[in-house]
């Protein structure tokens, strides 16, 4: 699809997103009613020039441009239109570019418009026509008449705080170089995108990975006039295939929540079990239906580490296996699409999750040429992040040396970037006139304390009851680390009025420690603005540490619940009896500071299923006992007959005592016959048990089959060696065990296990894990005997000495340690290379 504008002149170019069609059409109608001739693309589209070139020509043919900003931000083509309009304004300063905040929009306006003096704000009304005075302001702005600046512009500072920079904030994004410098992070990333179709950006939490993609990479790609990009982004979360399906299937306005959830479940199932080319086909469809027919898709996977951080715990082997399969499928689909479809996949990963990343061989083979490592900024680059945004809006520092003071506090640790941005945002809020003073910076708390001070100030303003609710709320927004730092978790917006009020207070423009939004199903969500809050607010850290095990249990149960719902709420997907269900019941009985309203039904249904299964087992056991009692009664009847026979034989023997030698021979023969009869009866009993066991196995009653076959095998084993040639009971037991698919699990590590080794005598096992420990286990029972603690990083390997008396471990902390295998104590200090 293309635009032809020929030599026509338009009074105003209207830029809008498809999501804001209703408000855009109303504005277009008002403008035409006022005698203006707007360029409104859906009415002006004709075959002609390529899309981007035609947009540039259309904006060049207009006397003004308005950019409509709705609740979902700017659309894909709007990013091009915004950029082209501002470029024209740079060449022609009298060309009006007017940002228009649409009704019911609460998101932060784009920073790129901060240099634009005239803004129009409809955010306080439900419809454009509800604010006639604002409409007059809009008409005046289109005609280039001066108007007082809107309050919305005055309330926006040039620093993002804990929020990532967006594409529309690129004019205020500094410190990571430019696309023209291939040695800078932006330049290196742009080069990788041109050369590779799968690129991973790796950096510490707080290094600005998301900002680099949105405010660094995307604007650079938009400036390429030989290629028209469209962008899709997603966070994988706990269900990556559902996230992928939802990214390509946004919820329609008239689509119900249940209908949409069912559709996404079906789409995820197709991705899970379908053709490996399915995602490639979806990408081509996306490009074909996108406005302007883009020729390439940039698929951005934000926070790739969620694939591992939100995985079920190792204790739940079934769910962990299902999740691992989904993760592998997700990665394989992306890798295959990057080879066969017009797509470039770019992802960002927290550096402490690098090990599980390279566990996938396909990614491991790509990384040497397809990764960008995001390190710390130099002092001069960090200085630009402070001074250049200030210069863009005419903001000064007093005294000028304040900038150096801020830099001294920040240091060169890349993890300090969100803290720096938050301190600057708070200092701007406390500015005097258009100057950040030493006092305003000091009152903000500075780089090290600004987040803590704001969090504490907001928390202390709550009532005692609300403070307790805030504690519960924040604990829902954290995923406890398994050998890594704790991470934030997106949660559904709470329904309780008290918690909603708390969200509003922590998410207010002045505070901005929480961010609200919506998922692909248009359901409201809330999450921590940045993990820097988790690291630097001591009160929150105390809450997490006090509830860490409960948080892990809750996370595992939530994951199980997601799987259950994804699979149509099938009974066999409920929590299984044993450790998993007991852990859930314990959390239900003593939730501590955690909210459990969203998992109560799931646990209750799991308990009811376990109760039903227990009753069925007890009934089966009673039936088994009755059958065995019947067998025993038969045995007793046989035994009585044997006793009568022995008594009769003894009486006859007494009568014919005079034939002593003959009698002795007869007695010996009779004893052998009776012994053989007893063996035959016992073996027959074992065979009956084997037969009943086989019947139960055919019916799928595994517990009963195992129980009966075991009893029969014990009888056969008690018989003298060589008494029987074959044991049907033993065969039945083997059949039941093979179907049981039993295996002993070593459950206890909190992260990946890198090695496992038997002791020389086979009685013990030692394992090494990414949770910084090694552990000793009883090989027969799988019981944990000891934990070897002392390493400061993941333990890569562990092994017994030849005599089994000592253990050696090697770790990424660059040390090896020797331990006494009996006492679990370190024999000596760490050995370093």
C-alpha cells in the first residue's frame, strides 16, 4: 500500500495509531467542519510511492502536523511520521508540530516533543468533543498561533527515572554512542543487526539494555530509507509460547476475555506441536497485514531471563520438564524463523543468566558472532547522560560543579544507571525555577539514597493497615532468585480497593516506583518499575528474605496453576499428592505476608482430587485384602488336611511298630511328600497373587498391581533355592515396576546441577550446582546427607577421592576446595590458580 499526494497541499498532516482510530476520526471530522483540509491517510491512500518516501512527501506537502498520542503510545508508522515531522521542523522552524494527548491517556508523553512549546491535552475527558476549549487551542496551534504551554508539558522532566527510554525518547538518550560509530554500543548493535538475523544483548541489571534497543537501535533502523521495518516486542514470562502467540494475535475490541484466552491457548498448542515453520508463516502474515506493507520485522524479546527466572522449581520435576520443553520449543522456533523468514530477532538478557542461555546448543553456536556485551559507561559518557538532556530543555546546574559531584557518587558501575536517572528525576522535581541546585539534589537523597527515600516517604504516608497491605502487594511483584538476584514479576492489578489505592500512590508521576499497564489480553497489570528498587530498598529486601521460601512455593504453585489452566483445567494437571501438595497446603495454612487468593481454588481442587484418590486406593486395598484372606482360608483348609494325614500316619505307624525299619523308610517318604505339597501350596498362592496383579495392571491400577506382585515375590523368595523353576510373581512385579517409571530424584538444589559423581563404594553421590553449593546424598534413599557451603560462585564440579574419604570441588569463584567426606568440613582453605 502506498501514498500519492501529487502536488496537493494539506492544511495539516494527522498522525495516529490504528488503536486510536475512534478519536482520530473525530478530530478529522472537526477539522473538516472548520474548513481545514487534513491529510488523513486512510482517505488519502493511492497507489504511488514507497511508503516511507510517500510519508515524507505528504508531510512536506502539509502546512502543519499533529501527532495523536493515545493510551498505547505511538504506533509503528507513527514513529516514522514523528521523526519526519521533527526533521522538517528542524529545516523549517515555523512548521508547527503539535503533540495531542488523546482522551483517557495516562502514559508518559514522548520526550522528543519536550522541545516543542505547544501541546494539546484531551486526557482529562472521555471524548474530544467534551472539551471545546481544547479544540480551539488545537485549531490555534495548527495555524501557528502562539498559546500558553500546557501543564502537561511543564510537568515532564528530561530524565526517565526507573523507566526505560522509549523510541520516542531518543532525542534525550545519551551515553551509548551513535549508529555512525561502530565501536560504540549503538553502532555495534546496528552492525550486528545488518549482518545477523539473531542478536543477543547481554548486560547487568541496570545497564540500560531495553533503553539501548528502544531509544538507540530502533531510531537508527527507522532512518534507513532502503528498508521499512515494523516492530513486535514481548516478554516471555512463565509461559513463553503463550506470550509468543499473544504477540501475533492482539485481542480485538469486541473479543471477550474467555474467548481470547481460549484462542491463545489453541495458538500456543499449535506452536508447541506444529510445524517448525509455523512461526515463519506467522511473521509473513504479520508483514502482509501491517500498514504500509513493511519488508522486515524486528522481533524484540525483552527480559529473556524470564525463561529461566520464572521456571518451576526443581522439586516439581513434571512441571519443570514441561516448562523446559516449552522453552526449548520457543527458542527453536525463533532460531528457525531467523533463518527462514524476513525477521531479525533481538533479545536482551541479564548477565547472571548467561549459563542457562548457552545450555541451548543452537544459541551457543551463534553467540560468538551474534552478541553485544553492554559494559559500563566512561565518565565522559555518563556526564553526557546528565548534561545533554538538561541542555535540550534549558535546564541548568547550580553550582556547575554539582555535575561532578553526581558523577563521583555514581562511579562507573553500569548497575548504577537507573539510580542515577532516578536521583536526577527527583532533583528535577525539587528544582528552583529551571535550575537543579545543590540543595535540591541533596534533598532527593542523591544517587545512593533517592530510591530508598522516596520509597520510605511513600510507605510512611500510609496508615498501619495500608502498610501491611503494601507489604503483601510488593511481595506479589517479586520472583525470588534461584542462585541469581531476585527479579521483578508482572502481576494482575489487584481487585481490592486498598491495594489499588496503594498502587496509585507508588505509581504516581511523582513517585513512579511501580508501573501499571495491560497484558496482551487487555487485562490491567502492575509491576516494579525496575529491579533497582528490589536491590536498594532495605525494607523490601527484609520482606523478601523473611518470606523467601514461601515466595518460592507460591511461584511454583502459580506456575502449576498456569499449566493447569492452559491444559483446560484437567484433573491430571492438578498438584500431585506428596511433597508438592503438602507444600501448597502448608502455604495455605500459613501464608505469612503473601496473598493466596489467586491460588486457593487450585489448591482446594488438588486436595479434593488427592482425597478421592486416597479413598479409591483404600477401597482397592480392602478388595485386595479380602482376596488374600480368601486365599489364606484355602491355605488353612489344606493345612488341616495335612495335619489329619500326619496324625493318621502316626497311628498306623504305632500299630506296625514291629516293622521298625520299614516304618522309618515310609515316614521319610511321607515327610518328603508333605514338604513338596507345602511348597506347591505356597507357590500356588504366589501364582494367584501374580495373576491378580496382572489383572490390576491391565486395568491401570498400578498401586494394587505392585502391592500384590510384591507379596507374591516375597513368598517365592522364601522357598528353598531350586524349589521352583520360574516365578510368575517376580515377572508380574517386573512388569508393574517397568510401568511405574520410578526414579529417585535428588531434590534440594536451588539451581542447575552441573555434575554428579558416585563414591567409590557406590553408597553416596556428590553433586555440584549453580546455587553455590555441593551436596552429599545417600545413593539408596536419595536423602540429602550434607551441604558443602563456602564457594562464592557456582560450583562447576565435585568428585570423591579414590578412597572415598575426601571430596574436591571447583567453582567459578576461581577456587577449588577439599572437604572431609565424613564431617562435611573443609580440610583446608580455597586453592587458587
